[in-house]
C-alpha cells in the first residue's frame, strides 16, 4: 500500500494523544500526579493537539476531505465511522476532566471518575482506529490479531513516554511509576512488533492467482495481458512495492530506535544521577518518535492488497 504521510501522522499522533490522555486520567485519579495547573495546561494541550491534528490529518488522504463528516452516519457497519463517532464522544469527558484539573485544581474524586471514563473511551477509540485496518480481509498483512494489539500497546507506550518527559520537565508527580510503566511497555511493544513481522511471513500466502480467479483446478495461472496500459489509482495506491532487503533494514532500525534505545535510556533513569533524568527522558521520547514513524511507514508499505493478483502478482 502507498504509505501516505497524512495517514502515518494520523495513526501515530492520535494514538500518542489518546495514550497520553489515558495516563493523565489514570495517574491523576489515583493521586500519583497532583492537579498542578501549569503541568495540566501543557499536558492536556499536547494531548488535544496530537488528537485533533491527527484527526484532521486523516482527511488529507481523501479525494473530497470536505465530505468526511458523512462517514459518521455509517457507524453500524463501518469501523471508520465508529472511530469518528468515538473520537467526538471522547472529547466530552476528557474536556471536562481537563477543565476541572486546570481551572478548579482537582483531578481526583468525581473529577477522577470522569477522567477514567475518558480513558476508557480513549482506549476504545484507539481500538476502533486499529479495526479500520484489521477488518480489511483483502489486505492479509493487516487482517491479523497483532494489528489491534499493536495499536493499543504502541499508543499507551508513546503516551507514557510523553508523560515521562513532561514529569521530568516539570518535576511533578511520582516519576518512578511511569519509568517502570514505560520500560515495560517499550519491551512489550518491541515484542509485539516482532510477532507481527513474523506473522507476515508465516503460514504461506492467503490468496494466489489461482484462488482469486477460480482457475486453480486447471493448473498454474499466468497473466496474458495487463488490465491497464498505464498506471492508475489502484496501481499507485495498492501496488506500492518495497524491496525485501530495504524492508528488513528498516525493521531493524525501527526496532532499535523505537524500542531498544528508548528502553535503555528510560531504564538508566532509575540508576543515574537525577540531573541527567531530563536529558535521558527527552532523548528517549525523540528516539520513540523516529522509530515509530519508521514502524508505521512499514505498516503501510509492506501491506499488499489482493487486487494486485489481477496485475501479475502471483500471491498475497
């Protein structure tokens, strides 16, 4: 699939924003972070910016972005529509929680309960985003159990990395807990991506030219003539190709930059002098962002649509 920049930004930014919103709600409601107004203003500002800019970016890949609102009416059958509806609903509890934190200086009690409702809706929205891709059986690379799990864990992982950086900058709350959570999530995220990449090459092809045409009983199927004489939308969007050797190199870079290096930096924060904690947390966050951008680019670039079987590809 063609890895459109708008969709890459949408899936990474919105996931990070919702992940940060989850940790703000959970850690605030449980009393691990006081309702510091300046911290809350910056933290919620970043979370809402990532969510809103990500949602706006998602319309950039549409032919008629001004009609995107019409997708909201198909929530009974479309995961894209459900994701949009859930994203809108999530603004209510998270917005109220942000106001009670920043304006009233409260993040526990009733305010904390409202925040936790927002956290649940945030996770549900991430899941709905993942199902936009996981529900597409015509793209075997996405239609597997690791897609939704990966979206949820990577969203929480990125959110915790941002939270750790914010706590280091403002010196607010109990950083020991978020250090442990971030380290565990980085390790879990790396493991899930390895499982996902392994699943792409396991079990053989799901579809072949023989199964797609129904002519398998007559022997091997070969394309006699291309359906089109020049490039078209399908070939540009569904027929994007990346060399296997380049994909393997980018996988290693994504694994190292997105998971291994950040995990080492975050783990070092627990044993190195406090003066270096800020630098380590920010370096870890930058590394996570670069690594996840590569991971998400690969997520789209390595996906193959079964329609390509009718353009000469032997299997998908």
